[in-house]
C-alpha cells in the first residue's frame, strides 16, 4: 500500500488537475496576481509543501502550486500519494478533495457546493418531512384554570366506563387533541357500562349517554386520568405569544429551525386545482395530515362555508390558471351534510362565475356506511329544512357523522379521492424534485449554521 507520508518527485507533465476542483471552487487563472506571487515565492524558496495526488496522478491538494510550477516551467515537483484511485472511486475522491481544501478561503457559493457533496438526499428529505410532522403536532401551552369547582370524585362504579374512555383516548394518541365526539364513536364499537352495578346502563348512541361521557371526561381530566391537552375545543381558541428572555435562545431556536419548513408546491404540474373542504373542525387535524402530503389547501367550513372562505377558494383557483376546480368535500351523511356539498359548489359557480367545477364527496356517503357497517345510526330530524330532499334521495331517515369513522378510515377515503382526481405520475415527479430541493437546502443549512455558530451573542448588548 502507498505510504501517504512519503515524499517523492514526479514529473509535472504526469500530474493531472482535477476537473472537480473547478466545479467546487473558482477556476484557477495562471495569470491572476495570487498565482504570480506564488510562482515568485517558489522560484526563491522552492515548493515548500508537496502536492498531494492519487495513485493515478490526479491532484487532491495543490492546484495553485501546480499552476505556479507550470508558469515557471518546473519539470519535477515533490508529491505525496494518497492510497486511492480516482478512476476507481470518483465519489470518494471528491470527498477527499473537499477535506484537503477545508482550510482554504472560500466564497459562500463554494462552501455550499462542498456541502452538497456529502449531503445524503434521502436523509435530507427524511429530515424535511420529520420537521413538518413535528410542526404539525405542536399545540398551545395549557391555560391555567382559576377558581374552584366542587365536583364529585369518580366512584368505583364508574371505573369500567373510565377505563373504556381512556382506552379510546390512548388509541387515538397520534391524533391528539381529539374531540368528545370522537371518543363517543370509539365507545360505540365496544359499549361499556356507564355504571358497573347497572347491567342495563350500556353506553349507546343517545344524548343521555353522550352527556354522561362529557361529564366523566371533564372529571377525568381534572383528576389527572386523562391529559388536559388530549381533548380540544376548537370553538374556544387561545392565543399565546412566543416570547424570549434574551436574544440567545431566540437565535438558537431560529438556527435549529433554519430552512427546515420548506414545502415544494406538489400541485404545480397538475392540470386541475384541487381544494379540500370539511364540514367540521373535529376532523381537521386528521384530514390535514393527508392533504399536506399533496399540498392541497384545506378549508374548515364549520357547517356551511361563509362568504369569505368561498371567495378565497375561488381566488386560489383563478390564480392557479388550471383547467378545473375540483372540490373534495368531507361532511356528515345527513340532510345538512349532503346539502353542504351542493351549496358550496352552487355558490362558487353562481356567485363567482366559475363553471368548470368537479364536485367529489370523499366522505361520508351512503355506500360507505353500508360497506363499513358503522355504529348505530341517528335519525335525521324532520324539522331540518333539507329533510324531505334527503329522504327522497336516500329512501331512509338514517344518518351518520364523520366522527363515526376511525381516523384511519377517514384518511384512506380522503387519500383515495385525491388520488382519483390527480395525475399520480406528475405528482411523483414533483416529489422527486422536492427530494433534490431538500438536499440543496440541507447543504446550505449546514454551511450557514457553521458560519453563524462562530458568532457570539451578548444578551446585555441592545
């Protein structure tokens, strides 16, 4: 094996400059002042540092010395040989080339190209996706409860009911915070006794059972059986300001998150503009996890969409320049849920002059309720203004809420609907490009992070 510490003299004409050196760094001009000055030094003192080459004579370190020696017409130069052949391992050669040039003065662009060499594309993309997932799971800090309430302690007779509730909450841990309605439908799959000593108190799909559930969940949260942040109430949002004691923790937070939040618009090459509209906030986090993988906007109508969300959907479609507006809707299978689909499409067509609309109901449909044998149905209210239309269209009074679906079932339905309305080949091509984007960003992030880490912050300085 070649001894890399041994110095030998090699004919300059046998040494070959690396083409990758010019790709990574500035091309060497033999007439630039720095090379001229180096040639003058070599003429007076000789080549003080051997040129490092590979076993097949490609330069790893010393391109500037090589250019200066050629300028002087020197025939023999001192060299050290690394035990690697460029023609056998180009990738290894390029990495070693970078390591030999770590200390040289470089521009930001050169540093970026260096990082690109050793950035693993799969690892970079995985890091990008993991950051999105962590960001999507962030929740607001808990708000302290003031005052006191004289609630009854949970009795032993309620233990089976409580254990069943906790099981449902734990099963849905991935989707926290969840709603009371999601727990309700989870219990219907295996109804517990609401009172251990009352055999006829099995949990059912009634207001009485639901109210008992809400009361017990509240007590369980206050007594520490269920985490407070496991249950959400989307109708009462809280704003908490993100503050810092000094610039140092802010700097660290920003540095840790630098260039992590990138989303490539995966819909760029799709022929149609797709929007996802949901009736209820209770399923928003479940549906968003699917929509984010396609970069499809999600609008929560909280019932019938008000004017502004409908206007925003129309504007996004018009700005996209796409062929059709595809509305994918998630709503209950009941008189109002069915009408929400039609009302939304009619409004966007008639109020905003958009005729090229395709309306898709991802969930919940009559066919889906039959296929999945969902928990016992509710009966549509005859007092609903849409009752007669619903009864005529479906021939029955039965109706179901989207919360009756498991999170996985709902996600599968939404995913299938999005796949059905998109060109999957074009989507996959965008995902591959996003992986390349992630590689570039990871390299840039590493370069800039190294530079910024050298800075010191004094929190006492304004």
